[in-house]
């Protein structure tokens, strides 16, 4: 075997080895991305009423990936965009039984069960999206102490962030609910969490 043949063989095995190392590093990075986010906190116990009149407690979070947001139906700007984005995510993950959505009104005085039911019909096409109401003080506490989001001057002063909660009731990350790039990031993180279930 001449020197040129040896060099070609060595080069070939070097390229193959580097390729395998590169694939391994990419796979590890993809699988660890959501883990590197860390856990912000555990969602506290809560009890709210769904648009259909059923009591919804924090146990609904068990073994599901949940996207949570705060909104109110008379909101004419950010809430519409957020609801449209959640509707888009609901459609994209319509084949998965591991995803659910919780939208909590910051205007329970106006947002009766009937109003929330109409809102549900407008944006949701599956039974995995809950539109919840409760006592305003409880909602403020849940927003500020449970999800660490501002709840000043409600109803309009609510946060426009989406909260990603994993299947262990742990808050993993926040996303601006009105920004397309954040919605794509959220979608990617949901896929990662599904793959880890």
C-alpha cells in the first residue's frame, strides 16, 4: 500500500469519526436544551371553575404538558393575539393527548361561565383548553405568588406571557404570548418535553 492510499484511508476514518462525534454532540445538545432551562418553581394548589361549570384543581396538571396564560374576554388587543396563538398551538398539537391549555380570566365579574363558553367556541376546537374563572383575590395570588407574574390594575394589567408547565407540575419557562418568535420557541420546547415523557 503506497503513502497516498494510506493517507486516503486515514482521512476517510478521520472524517467518519468526526461525523459521529458531531452527531453525538448535536443529539446531546438537543436533548438537554430544555433540561438546561431548569425548574423555576412548582405550581401551587389552586381551585377554579371551568366554562362548563366543572371545578378544575391543580391536579389537572398531573402527567400533562400545560401552557397557562392570563386573559379577559373584553380585551381587544393582546388577549386576541394570545388566544389566536394558543389556538394555533392547539391545532399543531391536535394529535397529542399530552398537551393542554389553561386560560385564566382576570375579569371574573364580567367573564361568567356563559361568556367564557362563547369564548371557548370562538378559539378552541378540542376539549383540552380550559377557560377558568374564580375569586379575583385568588387569581391575583395565583398570578403573583404561583406564577410570579404581575397582576396590577386588573383586568388589563395582567401579564401577556405564556407559562410552560411540565408533566411534573413544574414551571419551566416563560414566553411572550404576542411574539411569533416566542411561539416557535415554545412549540419547539413542547416537542422536547413530549419526547422526554
